[in-house]
């Protein structure tokens, strides 16, 4: 009944939800066909069941995994990323571009936008658009790698989708906003600092 309310124009599922509840709620939420962001437990709940998740997703979805969650949903592509990480950028100069290709492959496979969080955050959509948001060395915000920071990013992106942005643009703007907040706050931030 909640999903029948016309005021509900975007959903974020996953952070703090638990895998069992995610397994039950994600199919119901995706069936509503409104803009939906899946993160954290909403992705991990489908480890080993990726094809079931892909059958539920639609073009108005945004997945925001970190490396571990990405590997659970796309195990073969996660293995390719692991190989790239093990080689290192300096030993393998094409690694940066290949990360983008891997994210693009994931987006095409699942039929929705995929945002792979990391030092370089890649966003790919099934229509072929691809974006990398990377902080320059002098403006990096490594302190964003703190508990709950990714949940705030999920909230930023969901809020932007609720305002009418398509998932690809919401992902890009959300990541840039998140990065700017982190750079403004500086070292020592906690996730609760970011929304303010």
C-alpha cells in the first residue's frame, strides 16, 4: 500500500536493511517500477542469485556497490577487477580504462545504471554512457572511506532521482556532491557530518 502512494517517487533499499528483509522487499519494490537505488544488503542478498535480480531490475534503477558487493552480484567481472587491482596501475597502464569497460559490461548485463564506488568511481548505463569521477591527488578525500559514508551517497543519489534526474546523472551529481562535502569537511569526518 505504501508503494501505491503517488507521493513516493523514489526508493533506496539496502543500507541497514539486512539480507533476509532485502530478499523479501526488493522484488516488491522493483515491481512498482519507480526510480530505485539498491545498495549494501539489497545487493548482497542476491549473491549467487544474480540472474533473479537482473530479471527484476528496470532502466530506472541505480546499483551502488563497493568492490565486495559488485563481486557478489557480478562474480566474473569482480574477478577481472581483482586481477587489475593486483597488477596495479603503474604495472598495467590500461587498468583505469578497463575498470570503466567492466562497469559498462555490468550495466549492460543487468539493464540498469551501475555505480562502482572507489577512489575512482565509475558510473555506467546500459545505453552506453560512462563516467568516471576521480579526485585529483591534491584534492582527494580518502577520509570518505568511513562507515556509513556510502549510505549517505545512496541517499544523495536517491534524493536526486526523486527530483527527476535519470539514474546516470543522479549518480554522477551525487558522487560529485559527496566528494565536495568530504573535501569541505576534511579528515576526521564521520558519515553523520555529510548530510549537513
